[in-house]
């Protein structure tokens, strides 16, 4: 159960639900900043290191809602975000603030926002970019949509976990910006994998290729991180898994369907990711596809 640890008049009791690859290091940074943190996750082993670092472990979501003023979510998919938010709203009081850092669609963001409004709860659509490394270093980029005045009050909390914090306007805008970021990144990574495949077949030295194109118009964040940090280093840890990429690609295609448009580049990325899954590398870092490229293309799922 919650503890009676004192909270200064200017401090907020913060709840954190979803302490996975992203949530755990984000929560650690809040603890390092001296915040009083109440954590809940379905998998209790995820909570042990946080408890050791000073977090208070909640036995369920109702307990989080009873004790905290602000709750941060870092959940894996649309269903978990929807279920957790519904449970929170069944146990809430007016005035609570929810900051959802999970990647979701604009339609879910708007739906959750309107359910929150009915209960007098403030909802922020606040996806993040920067990966696990950014979460650990506290250098995440936060893209925030929601009430502008209340945003000023949550900004200090976000600044403990991130470096660049962008307020982008109404609910839903942040979700679409995050998905556009994912479109550019994942199509970029698949292009890097294809380029590496070409370089290998042409018997090129990949390091030379990288040094030259990194100085040319072929340079990109995908090239810098995937070719340099993973492929040339021949080290694929920890990275972004094929499954995680596939989840975001599905969200992009759902968003496109809502808008009545097609995203052919994204559909191609989906085919490559599904093929990688068939080849048994779904839990591996996405740039490993470069090593399997010929087989990935042959799969044609
Ligand atoms: P993860 O699977 O590592 O962690 C999710 C956590 O949520 C797990 O610990 C799981 O047990 C918990 N959980 C699931 N359902 C729950 C429920 N009903 N109640 C309580 N806890 C529950 O996922 P992650 O990689 O940390 O990603 C979290 C979010 O951040 C996702 O929306 C993802 O798209 C986004 N994101 C991830 C990355 C990345 O590089 N991993 C980067 C940017 C954004």
C-alpha cells in the first residue's frame, strides 16, 4: 500500500504504469530527480530495481489513482493503453492528470481525451522519441498535445526524463507527428539494409561506403545509427526489435486507413518486417535484416 512519505507543497505524487524497456529508465530518472513515485506493472519482476531505487510499489491501478496527482503511462499497444485508462477512470477523482507516453493512433488519443474530460481528468498525448538509450540518458524528445495551460505544470516532470519538449497543440497532433517520425525512420532503416545488401553483393568495404555517403546526401539518422552503431559494429544490442517496428507500422497503416489514403512505402516496410518474422528474427534489432536481405525479399509475405 502507499506510504506516508511527505511531499513538499510544490511536489506532485507521480504514478507510473508500464515499467518496461522505456518506462523503467524514465521512472529511474524521476527518482534520481527526487520525485515521489508510485509504480505499477503487470510483471512484478520489472518493479524490483525501481523499488530498490526508492519507488513505492502499488498493488493495483486503483491504488495508484488513490494516491497520485499525475500518472504517466508507457504501455506496449493500443489495447493495454485503452484497458489501463478505463480502469484508471473507474477509480479516479476529478483533477487527476494522465500523461500517455505510449505510441498510439490519433483516434485513440481523441477517444481517451473525451473519456477523461467526462470525469474531469486532464489527458496529455505525449509520445516520445529517442529509444531506450534516450530514456536511460534522460534525453528523450517529448511531443506533447493537450491543454496548453496545464502543460506548463507538467513540463517540469517531463524535463526530468527528456531534453527536447515540444508542445504541438490539440490532442491527436502529437500522435500523428510521432507516427510520421516512425515512417521516416523505418523506411530509412530498410533503405540502409538494402544499401548494405547492394554493397555486400558488389564486394564493397562497408566502412568506406559509410564514410563517403555519411558526408553526402545519403546521410541520415537511420544511416548513422543503424550502419555505424549496429551493422559495422556487428553488435545488435539493445536496439529496436522487428516486432516493435511492426507494431508502429501497423499503427501507421491504421492511421492511413482512417484518413482513406495509402502509404505504399510503409506497406513495403511491413512486407519486409513480416518476412523477417517468418525467418525467426522478430525479437532482433531491425537492422539485422541487412544480413538476411536476400531471403527477406524472397519470402514476399
Ligand atoms: P515494453 O513491452 O518493454 O514495456 C511495456 C510494459 O507495460 C511491460 O513491462 C508490461 O508488463 C507493461 N504492461 C502491459 N500491459 C499492462 C497493463 N495492462 N497494466 C500494467 N502494465 C502493463 O514496451 P516499451 O518498449 O517500453 O514501449 C512502451 C511504449 O513506448 C510503446 O508504446 C512504444 O511504442 C513506445 N516507444 C518505445 C520505444 C523503444 O525503443 N522501445 C521508443 C519510443 C517509444
